[in-house]
């Protein structure tokens, strides 16, 4: 972490260290070492962040007022604010999201994966309950994540009413999930495997339910016995959402957006010989 102040302030290494200590006191993970903090007076913050802004964040690779910071995120803070802790914590929430993965969505735009999945960000964006941009600031999940993070790391410090309390204010469960996103972030896919056999003259299909508590991409790979032919289906709520007719093996890809589970179904083609098969499922 690097901290530096505007030339409008007299050099104050002790004051800069106080800001460093403040950020270090926040709930944080590995991303703290990739943070650059710039402390400026209100007129300069307004010029850099926009009129009326008390602070702002420029993500890694973004073109900030001092050039490209590469892999570091830039947090601009109003050194004269009466609510420095809350402002700083909110912007640090954006910094955390910039270093988290919520594939195939952007964690910077939608929040970290555990939180976003628990709150139903993906289906809420599809239905219009949440949205992006200045016109949707109240229900923007990026702002909701950052404000919920600030409330989690500094309970009672003050909720910004420009972000929906109804949608985003964290209860005990949500705060625990936010802590998991910060301290033990999602890092990749889990693999589930199963196998089976479909005999000629017997049942033509077999299915297996797979829990999908996290939103994201589910991939299904089927490997049949040599020379056998099967159809591969993926169902959600009893409805077929993906299908593949296989010859020697095939795969499906589906974006989970809300459902708590999917069902993988392998079906023997009518008139074909029975045989064994193996299925591998990758889930978030």
C-alpha cells in the first residue's frame, strides 16, 4: 500500500501514516498491498472525482489523474471530510471487488461472487430490480456491495441513503458472506463426477441433481462407452435448458442465474444398445 498527499497540504508523514493505519484496520485481504491512496482537499477531490463526490476509486489499469497505475487501484480521499472513515471504507469496497472474480460477470460491476449469488444480483439485473449507471445508482449492485462492505467493516458508521437500504443493508448472514468474499474469495470451479449404465430393454435415462448455490457457468462433459450413443440434457425446474446429441462424447455449457440446482440427464437413444457412461460437471 502506498499513501501520498496533495501538494495543497504541507508534508505530513505522520498524517499519511494515520491514513495507512485506517485502511489497514479495515477488513481486507491480499488486495491491500495493491492499493494506492491519494489524500486531497475538497476542491481537488471534486475536480478528480466529480462535483459533490467525497471520494472515488479508479480500478487497476484505469486512466487516473496521475496516469495509469497498472495493476494498482487508486483511492482518492477527501482529507477534510467529516465522514472520512465511511467514505474510505466505501471506496475500499470497490477496490476489493476489483480484485475478485464473479465470472462470467464482472465482480467490479456486480460485487464479489458469494455476496452477489446470495443476494440474487444476476436475476435481479435481468428483471430490472437492480441496474447500472448513474440513473440506477440507488439499485446499482457495485454501490450496494461497497456500502454493505463499509457497514460490515465499520458497523454503524453511517449508511449512505443514495444506496437502497432495502436491497443492500447487510444482516448478520450477509456480513458473514462478505467476510468470506474478502478473506476466502471464490477461486475457481468445483468438479462433480458420476457414472451409470443404461441397459437395452431397461430404463432409457438416468439423471443426477447438482446443487448450484453460486451463480456462474456450469459445464457438463459426457463420456460414453465406445460405440454407444446417448443424448445429454440439462434441466432447470423440470424444463430442458440445454440439449446435446452425442456421438462419442459431448458437452454442455449453461449460465446459472438464480436456480439452486440443475439436473443432468443422460438418455439412451431409441433403438440403440445400452452401455456405460461417465459424466463430469464443473460448477462455480
